């Protein structure tokens, strides 16, 4: 069996691949976190809406209804922000994956793998 050694150029190429892969993974993890936050907000909104349905209309309940409406408004703003951030991250992820593919192809061609 022939023993092959990793050249400094190969090591540098693999380091570049690993670094780019970490970047792709970091973006994917961030997208997952944003999705989890959005899911939690959706669950909370369902709870708030159910609570709102149970209110009868007394003055105390009207104050509570206003509070719930304020919470929903705030959450809707956050959801819009999450969607935009998620869309931006997805675009970054696509670019990062394309760059990773390019780096891998470049290494494959240069090193003759």
C-alpha cells in the first residue's frame, strides 16, 4: 500500500473547506433558531386568541383585551422581522453553499482527487 502525505497546499485547501462548512452550518443553525422563535410566537398567539374569545366584555376584561391586542401587535412585528432575517439568512446560506461547492470543486481539480 502506498502511503500518501498531505501537502501544505492540501492542508490549506481542507482548512478552507472546513471553514466554509462551519459558516454554512452556522447560518443553518441561526435559521433554525429563528424558526423556533417564530413557532413559539405562533403558539403564544394561539393561546392569546383563545383567551380573547373567553372574555365577556366587562370593563376589566376590556382592559385585558387591549393588553392582548398590544401583545399580538408586538408579536406580529417580531414575526415580520423574523421573516425578513430568515429570508436574508437563506440567501446568505445559498451563497455560502455555492462558495463551499466552488472550493470543493477547485480542490478536486487542483489536487486530482
